[in-house]
């Protein structure tokens, strides 16, 4: 009897260990670990359902929770981008908000070997990433959440909120140079882009644009003309070839938001006060202008995003306003924190 009891206990222990091991394996992606940014930043890799390229993850980065804070800001990066702007997270914390940022699928920390970086066939692919991030942020005790987004993230986020049809999961939207329209001439925007978009529906993997100019990266990187250090495997100096499917994804989302989507939450739209055309030759205007988008398009279509839109222009701001020279980025932070609803 004693022998049988020992066998039973041993089997119980093995079963218990097996269950714990399975739970560990199934949740390994859901644990926060120290992030590459250091300074107490944490990250959590989240396994998402496979897509047409195979395995998919997204990554939630955060600062440790502030004592008793019940409000948070979630930041979404742009195209050929990832979250590395520690000053943003630190400033958000300093103003009493918990801070989170997400590297969307196929970007930054979330790029996997099987994937074409930054590629999607529809911006709706990111909706699950945003749903997941917002659910986690609420589970961690935040009752009030604002979205903040840059460039392509500034197109994804209003497109996402429009899909909620009035049942908004956030309390406000802050847009830093949102990608609400192409920055091309009439022929490209009215003829070429729509044709390429149609082709993208049938042949999404067709490459339609190669690598780009390095001027914008040179305006940012400390090793060239800028102030910043970042991973150029994740934010590439010459960009990445674009496919017809991605062009179609952007075109479809822009067509939706340009009609006006009537968001019922406060929206802050920010841009530089001037745009300047990018060329292969360096120009010091690149340090004080948006050389990616047309600021007039940002302001025009930004006004149509909702019923409570505030627009502002940042003197001498560059495309990513929070990476502008100090006076301009200080202006950005003042604008954001003065605007915050309920402050």
C-alpha cells in the first residue's frame, strides 16, 4: 500500500510539473522583461494568430506603473519605425500618466525572420494589436486611456477608432504629423496611386518602389546631422522597398478618413509649420521642416477627423515632431500636456 501511495504521489508531482510547464510555455510571451531601452522600461511580447506570412507577434513596451495613477497614454509609431523615444515616456510619466508604446506586428521588436518588414495588405491587420494593447492597459488598472500616434500610426489609429462605430475604447487621440494623404503631385495622387492600389488587390507582393533617400535619417541620426541614436535595422536609413499591397492598404484607409469620420472624442492634430521637398542632396532646411508629408494636407484632413478637433503647428518642427530640435520639441510637449482632456 505504501509503495502504491508513493507511485501515486510521484505521478501527481509529475502531472503537476507538466501542467506548470505547459502554463509557462503558453504564457512565456505574456511576461514583461527588461527592455533594450533600459531605464526601467519593460516589454511584453504577445503571440498573435498566424497570418499569410506565418507566425506573428506584437510588443508592448511600458514604464513601471505610477502609484495610484489610473490614466495612461499608448503611443503608436510610424512606418519604418519603432518606439525608442524615451523622452516621450519620461515626460508622460512626469505629467501623471502611465506610459505604454506598441511595436506593431512586423515592426521593430516585433519583426520575425519569416516576415517582410512593415508589410500589410490592410491596415485592419493592426486592429487586433491595438485591441490587445488596450485590453492589457485596462487590465493593469487604467480607467482613462489616450492614443498618441505618429505618421502612419496617425492613419492607423483614426481608421481603427472609426471601426468602433461610436463605441470608442479611448478618451482622446493625439496625432503627430499623421499620414492622412500622399505627398505627391496631381498625376501621382489621382492616376498612378489609384492604379497601383488596384494592382495591389490582385498582386499584393509586387514591389513598386525601391529604397528611398537617406536625408530624413541623416536629419535624425547623431552620427550624421541629428541628435538621436536608434537601431537602423528597425528604422532603416534608406527605408524598405514598398509593395503594391501596402500602397492599397494606405489608399483604402486614407479614402475613409478623408471623407470625415466624426470621432466623438477630443483629437489633437499637430504638424510642422512648413514642408520642404526631400532630395538626395543635403539641405539644412531638413532640420526644421517636414520633408515627408505636406503639412497643408495634415491640417486639412485632420480637421475632418472628429467633432472636437484642435489643430496646432509647431514652429520649425520636423516630420516626427518629438525628434525636432529642442525648442520645437519643447513646444510639442507643452502643446500636448496643455491640451490633455480633463487636465
